[in-house]
């Protein structure tokens, strides 16, 4: 919404002049090397007069993430003034950190409702000054637009739905679309090109541009994080899905951007997320230096030229999907020819052979610990005393397990709090 973030926008020292109509200032705002100047003119083609109580609005937004943030905004009462309406916006460069995407949008409001709206125009904040020329306003019906962000393959798109009409933005190209009949979902076609369509069905959509079908689109703000990593000294966290979020614990760094296509090799994949952030994920066992928890991936983050290291991936993937055959219990080996096994299920169930009987129970894995429930179901077979004793010792140790590690040669070692171990191999 245009009103969101008004206070924050004014607080960063933004100066806006709608030529000749600023109510309390008669001079042009000064700029310097520490400010970015953005100017242009609000216009529309329709021969419709603006009501006297109309308000002109120009805002600068951070559109790097699904949660669009207004960096700067100011509103000026027009008091009967009509288009064209020149504007000039000076923004302190301290409010424009690198690695983000920014856009400018203009609007006219009446009685708190947006009645005219321009498309968002992407800007380069590194320029000394920007002249946007004419920002063409379109009439708005049905109140504030509903903005959604989509990822279609490796491309990002956004849609603004305004009462049955849709404005689709792909890169720097805008398409004005009208809703057309469909059996399900909401389908739109470009006003000047019936071969450009957007068909949304909940969290997914189909996009065709000039007759060419794009990869299926998914909501960029709804896809769950598929990969997580963390590191220490300094403490940082990374989440990667459709979007990438990188933060440091001290709050000095927060980067959120569309996750790019990876540059993949046989043993790693690298993502250049922004000019300031590059992430390399290697398929190599990594042990968290604080918790001791093993993880399947070694992660290197290049942040503004500084190299940070950490571990990532789901620890459960190191346990699940295979049967582990026990080869040692508390340092005493196992009975020759016996078979004791561990199977960690994705549903949190642990099952296997105890040596004589089949057992099943549950386990929990957190960021720092592995726990096995002491409540175990078992079959009731009787075996020779040596196997019954081995089974008893195995199940007793399992109920005391607190952590696990993977040895250099690939063995699984379950550890209790008092130093007891169970060693198993695939």
C-alpha cells in the first residue's frame, strides 16, 4: 500500500518537491554527493480533471524481497492543480544499501483511495542523478492493488491486480491485461497481444509471453526454505529456497534476494545471490563447531570479499535412507555371526533387529542432540543367552544416546552422556 512506511520514509531525510505546490517550502531541496536525486513528471492521457482534494504521491521502494519496503515517501495536496505534475526526490545514500533492487512509483489519491497509479520503474541507485521522464498513470478501480511476486524458472515476475485488471511486470517490461473467461483460476490476456497470458491457480501460475510458454510460476513469497546453514565467528544464518535470506546475529547484515540458478559441479554448487553475497555449498561432511552436530554440507559464504565458513543441510539426511549394521556395542564388539541393525525413518521411527527380536521406537533430532525413546516395542522370541544379553545392552545404550557423529571412514557412532558408544556401518 502507498501509505505503508510513510514515517520510515520521512525519517531518512527524503526531500520531495512537486514543483510550485509544496505547502511549506519555497526553495528547491539541496542535494549533495550523499544524496541521490530522482526527478520526473506524473502524467496521464485521459482528459479527466482531478478533484480539488486530490493528493500526489511518489515513493521509492526496496523491492528486493517479497516484503516490499517503502524507503521514502511524501504526499503533497494538489489543491486543484492538474497534470502534468513535476517532482524531484532527493534520498540520502545511507538509506540505499547495496545489493538491493529499488523502484519508484507515482500515484494520485482522493479521500484516501488510490485513483491513478503508475507502473513501478526500477532504478540504479549508483547513478548520480536519475531523470525518469514521464511516469504514466493509469486509472484504478476497485481500491488498492494487490501485489504478488512470482518466480518462473530463473526469472522473477510481479503482478498487480486492480479490480479485474492485471499489470504484469517482467524485468523492465510492463503488460496491461484484462481478465478473460477460464474454467478455473484467474486468467488474463494482454490488451494488445492475445498471445501473452497469465493464468493463476492459487500458489501457481502459467505464463505465456508472445506465444512462448515460460516455466511454471510459483509464489516467490510462499515457497518453504529448502536449505539452511549457519556459521560462527561471527555468527550468521542462511536460508535458501525460492529466495535467499542471509543475516548476521549482530544485526549488521540482512540480505534477502531471489535465489539465482546455481553454477554446479560434481561436488558443489555456487550461487551469486547479489554482488555482495556469494554462497558455495560443497557435498562434504561438516561438523558444527559449537554444537558438534554433523551436517552433510560444508558452506562458504563470500560477504563483501570476506570469507565465512559454516555447515548446512539437514543432519537427518546422514541417518535416514539406509540400514546401519551394528559392529560394536560399548567397545566390546558383537557376537560373531549376530545381526543387530538400526533404521532411522523419515517419520521419526527407529526400528531394526536387536540381535534376537525386532524392535521399534521413536527418535528426535534437534539442532544439537539426538534422543531415542526408552519406550520400545519388541517381538517376544527367545534366543541363546549371548544374543539376549547383547540385545539388552544395545537397547539400554540406545535409550541413553545424546548425540551422533560420522567418522572419517563413514561409520555412524552413537554416543551417550557418560561416554558409551554404539558403532554401525552402512
